[in-house]
């Protein structure tokens, strides 16, 4: 972890002011995104972009809850996220040219339909895995979520976490 990434993670955790669920969510999505990025062979720049987006992917929730009477809907988050992402990246000492790619990932990480970049796919898979661990969806919902996964690493982790008796997914054998 480079200094700017460490500072970004620290600032995001402090921003949440000890909110248990959101703090843990940041840490879990960050860890899974880091794993997915390394396993899927991203370049260093791509990994840094993905990891920054994983740290900041839900950064607008708290702000929206405070500003919009508790309404942190996706539209409000998309409206507020770009400014917050730029601010957090700047305060962490990140190069400003890094911001557009991170903003793109943060703003679109809940858009499951249509084409998406490799980095967006990995962020989605990390976030969806954590969301499933946190909410335990039923079999039908798990099937819908599983259909979003495209990477070998993400599919393997999903299938191991939610085996056949829950969702009917054959576990893929990593590296075989």
C-alpha cells in the first residue's frame, strides 16, 4: 500500500466516524478488490485506480443521508460522489489526473446492465460479494447476482461462499 492509498483509506474511515457497518464495508470491499485486481493481472496503475475506487465507492452515503433527509438513493449518491471523490483524493495527496477514472468507477458501480470496463467489473464483483455476505440474499436473488460475475476469480469466490445447496452454482476450480 503506497502512502497516498494509506492516507485515502484512513481519511475514508475517519469520515465514517466509527459507523460500524459502513466502516467494515469499506475495509471488506477494499480487501476483495485488491485481491481480485492482483489475481486478474491488473497493472499497477489499474490496481491503484481500482483500490482507490473500492475505498471511495460509497463515500457519498453519509453526505447524502445528512443533506437529503436520510435519502442516500443512487441518484443522490451519483450527484454528490464526483465532488467528494475529488476532495478525498486531493486531501490524500493523489495526482489530480487520477480522479476521472476513480470517479467513473464510483459513479457507475451499481449499473449492472450493459458493457463495462474491466475495472468496473472487478469493483462490482467485490462490492456484490460483500453485500451478499452482509445481507444473505435468497436463492433466486443469488442467481441474479451470480449472473453479473464475469471474472474467474470472482466466480470462484462467489461459488465457494454460496455453494450449490443455496444457489445451484458449480464451484469452479481455480487454477485447474
